[in-house]
């Protein structure tokens, strides 16, 4: 899972947010697609008026509002009604709130949304479409309350799988079905600092967190003999967020949601707890954010091409090397967080219309929109994102409108110093796209399970309980929850 609750990536995050807003507020070009349906969708014949597709979301965002506007313009016979549970925070008109972002992830808001949607689903009164970012969709799929989107894709002649990074959809499958549609992707990576790692050989194809710790231990040095390593594995991070990250890339090893079984009493989880604590005991990971340049690694939660590549230029003197996150499972490849996970209510009376709107959200037109703030799942839109990234950093590009904009070159302030990004090259974009094409593992842990783990590990990290006792308590509580 993301480390957004910590200060581990403040410098990188501030830059990324600035760039995302810069991209999102740039003038939007004309869309190349209308997303029109050929003829009336099934069920509209003879209708007395427009069909209404309801969409439940914890907090709406500019991307969703833009999609509603464009879709309704192209489909006057379909209305999109967005049911927002928590209003977006007030802004100055420039901030764009992204669904599932840290700005909307208040635990109380998430609980309010989860409780409301659960009641509606179980009573048969849920919206046609439901964003599942703060919900565990698998239990609803087990109860046959969500439509299998894979079957809809297969039977829809207008849907062309080759237009999409289907490996992303494959990673989201559950019991051979696809029950949520990821509208965007955030990559989970580590940026290595060659100066701190001292030539360490790293094979990130199948490395575990124990492998990662061994590399950090071998690279740590105490040249001034003050008892503290001169280089940290990670800086600005507390134990529980690190454990959350470790668990996020290894969730399926400890929780079988389909079988309603937990495996937290296992030796593997106990070892993971002890490993996490030992990193802080040995001062290889420190909560302090000082001397970021002395960190061996920096978490990279990559949202899109421009912000990610400019952030890499500004970190470790631009010499960093990207690696996949370590994991405790056998799935080779990059892990990712699906953003804006959308499900179709199996009891919806407007399935065809709802499916048309879902397809529009992943169309080239909408996936190319700057408001997406994520890597696109649509291949052509991904190429459009790459072209925008190159345009942003060209001389005289200013706010990313291209070399003929008449504005000055993009300049940023990082740690009190002016930073002028170098022009982004195609080889760097190709490198990031390889990660998008290579994703195989989705980070989609049940929020309730994570809450139990984080709550029950606090006494362990403070030295009040052993790893074994902690694992037993977590095993008991998670098992009870899964059986509910």
C-alpha cells in the first residue's frame, strides 16, 4: 500500500502534486472521440424519456464530472447522476480532487461510504455503478451482487481488448472474473541511489523484503563511527506505514478472501513483523527526514509520465535507478494501485447504459484528459500522455502547452532551490511504459483487514507484545471478520 500517511516522500510528493496540478489545469484540447453508441442502447426502445445511470462515489472529482458532461452531450438519451457521499473540500478552482486520494481518504469518510454502499447493495437498492476504492469488492462478487465485466467485454463487439493494457485487467481478476474496472493506474516502485548503494547487485525480479534488508545492511556504512549508519535504507518513515507497504505487495500470501481464510499466524508473517522492527532497531530506516540524499532508496508512487520523470530528475542528482517493490509472493512484475475502481451492480435495471458509460471512462478521449491524473489503461491515451510529457519540458514550453506557447521554460522550486527540468526523452517514456505493460500484481487489500493489522501491531512496535502474540490476535480478528 501507499506510504502517503508518512513523510517519507514529502519532497517527491510536493513536486509530483505541483506537476499534476500543472498538467491538469493546462488548456484542454479538442477530444478525438465522441464515445457515441451505435443506435439506442438495449432497453431504450420506446422509452418515455432519458434513462438515468446512477453512480455512487465517496467524493467526486473533476475527471468524473468532465466525463458526465461529455457523455451526456454525446448521449442525450442517457443521464448520469453522481451520488456523492462526502463533499469535496473547498478549493480555489485549481486543485483537482482525485478519487481515492489522501485528500478524500479520511477513515471516517471511508467508513461512512462503505457502510452506506453495503446497506444499499445488500438491500438491492444500490446505484447502477459503484466506485469500490474504499470497499472490498470481492465479498460482493461472491454474493453475485456485482456484474462480471469480463463477460461484457467478451460479448461486446464494439469493445476491442487490443486497445487496452489488458495485463492490468488480468491483474484485477478474481475467481476468473473481472468485477471492477480500473480507470487509472499508479505504479509502486523504488528508486535506488547508486551513490549510497555502492555498486550493490540488485535483481528485482523476485526479491523479497528479506533480500532488500540484506542489500541495505551490506551497503550501510558508519564512516564517522558515531554508531549510526551514514546511509539509510529509507528515511522519514515510521514502522506501521512500512509494514503496510510490505503487506500491500504481499497481501494474497496472508489473506485468501475467496476462501475466507487468514494466514497471519504463519511463520512468514511473524518473520515479516520481526524484519520490519529490526530495520528500525538497526537504524536502517529512520522516521527523521533529514539528509534525504543519504537514503539508499526512495519510494516512487508514480501517477503519470511527466510528474514521475521530472521527479526522478530532481532526486539523487538524477542518477537514480528504478526497481520493482519487493514482495512475498511469486508474481513477477510491477505492483500497482488501481485508481478509481468501478463496479457494475448486477441488479441494475440500466446495465447496457451503465456499461456504455464505463467504456467511455476508458475511451481514448477520456483517458487522454489531463484530469485523469493517473497512467492510462488505454494504449492510445498512454501515447498522448507521453507526448504531453515531452511538450511540457521543451524550451519555452511554460505550463506544458508546447514550444509555441510563448511562455518561459518550466521552472520549479525544490528545497528552496530553482530546478529546471531537462527535456524528457522518448527512451525515458519507453522505460516507464515497460513498467505499465509489465504490471502483474494489484495492491488491493481489504481496508478493514489493514485497519486490524495496524491497530494490533502498535503494541508490538512499542515493545509491549511479541511478534507471535501479535500474529495470534490478528489471525483471530481477521478470521472472524472474513467469516462475517
